[in-house]
C-alpha cells in the first residue's frame, strides 16, 4: 500500500495535472481564435506546471508507481475541466445567421433593442421569399439571442459559426456587466 506522503503527493499531482491540462485546452482554443498573446502566457504557465509534475512523477515512479494513476486521472479530468471553463468564459465572436419567412424586420428590431447590430438580406427559399439576418456577436450572447429568435419565430432556421476576425468591435452583449466592469461601466 502507500503512506500519507504518497497520498498527498498523488493528490497534488492530480490537482496540478488538472490545472496544466485545463490551461492547455484553453490555450489551444484561444490559439485557434488567433489570440496569440493570451496563448503565449497560458503556454508559459502550462509548461511550468507540467515540468514540475513530470519531474516529480519520473523521480518517484519506481518507488511509488501509484503516482502514474494520479497523473493519468489528473490528465483526463483536466480535459473535462478545461472544456467546461472555456465554455463558461465563452471567448470569441460568433456569426449567427437566422433565416425566417415571417418576422425578419420585427426580429431584427428586437435584437437591435439590445444594442446589437443586425444586417438583413432578402432571399429566396424552397417555399418562397425569406429574410436572412446576419449578426456578429460575442459568444456569450448567442444563447440569449436564440431565445429571442425562437420567441419571434419558432420555425426560423439558424446557423452559428465561429468568426476568426472581425473588422470592428462587436456591440453590446445581452449580459449586464458585473464586478469591476459594472463599477467602471465598461463592456
């Protein structure tokens, strides 16, 4: 079996692996989004943690092979945690395309009430004329906008896609700022 020191070392390895793999997951996502400065700093912290953990495991694995399990479980858990954290942060800009037969202008006005720009295009669908709404917004806002879309037209067709580059800043989000942003009234 193993002693208290081995258990404590294993728990620390597990926690550290969660941290470095979660950072790696977030770093990969921000790299794909083109946020190189953030990716640079996340990479530094990720590798510092990784080197520390790996050197500890390699140094002690012969006497305490159970540490390999802590390492592996930390890695697997770190993937899940990294994805959950990134979803919570909802970094990036999304393009939301909404195609509606009924409520194009009314839907656009509702979304504009939130300060979100919308561009409308007339189009032709399988069953006749449609309106396409093109919206570039913060990823955090997509869920709320889709709720508005479904309220106005439950039959609307929509597509979301990641936007890598946007020429101008995206207008306000549906969410009220909290923390220091609410104090300084920044968005």
